[in-house]
C-alpha cells in the first residue's frame, strides 16, 4: 500500500508556448501593471498636489512619459504576439468559437472552477482560459486604438496620425475616447486578476506546470490532453 502511495504517476511533457508568446506574456504583465498605475495617476494626479511639478520625480509630465513609453513597448510586443501566432500552432490568438466542442468543454471547465465538478477533461490550454484571453486581446486592441487615437489626435500628418488619427472622429469626440480608454483599462486589470487566480488554482490543484510553462514553454500532463491535436494539426 505504501509503495502505491509513493509511486509517481507517469507524465508526458508537451511543448506548448513558443518564445514569442512567453516574451509577450511577461512584457504584457509588466506593461499592464505600469500602464494601469500611471493611467490612474494621470486621471487623478493626487500625488502632484503637494509637490512642485518642476522638481518632483512624480511630476505629471514624468508619469505621462512613462505611460507613453510602455504604451509603445506594449504595442510592439502585441505585434510580436501576432507574428508568433503566424509561425507557431500553439500560439493561436483565438480558440475555435465555431466548433461545438469548444462550448461543451468551456462549460466543463467552468463547472470545475465553480466547484460543481471534481475535475475536468485534461487540456493543454483549457477553453475557458482561451476564451478569456481572446476577450483580453479585443480589449487590448481597443486600448491601443483609443490611446494612440488620443495621442495623435492633433498630429494627423505623422505616421502615427495616419494610423490612429481617424479613430477619435469616428467615435464622436475626445471625451468618448478617454471614457472608453479608462473603463476598458479596468476591464483588462480585472481580467488579469482573474487570470492570476485561475493559474494559481490550477498549479496547486492540478500540478501540471501551469506557472513554470510561461518560463520553459512546457506542461506535464498525466493523461493525453483533448486538445493535443491542435499542436500537430490533427485536430482542427
């Protein structure tokens, strides 16, 4: 009996996440944190009330410059993410929304995370998380459009102005662009907190290398995952 308890279950290692996706993930994590904090300070610059902007390192100009710098870094990493999607099957941007099994599997995982089921089918990338990531990418695209749309609103002759200057007039006014930018930022940060909860929960309850996979790119599963065919092209 003791030997059975101590016996390790065999696991198979799957290479899931390419360097492009892992680099993007960590740049995104750092950038979202910095952009959210600096964005809140720009919206409500309470720190500058008790200090002289020309001498304080927390001057609003510095905060805005940091915000813009990380906006460029984040956008560049998003382009890198799209490139990774093109060259690596494991880096799909969106799950198979048009397939019936996607919704069945999402419900299966959601019931497990809601403590209504003891376990769910094994996945390399569970469909609930993938749906959440796809939503996150849409929110990110909106942030990029609104942010650079505001930034280049009065500079329509530059490359940035030609790429983004059309957006603010499209939605009506700078006020609406700021409003959308602000509330979408809250949506992104709340989604990120939910992602952290799901990753930590999966790490402790399933022990399949959920956290380490964003460093090494691999996961270790006891059973063959349902979506293994997405990596080799045998499951469409």
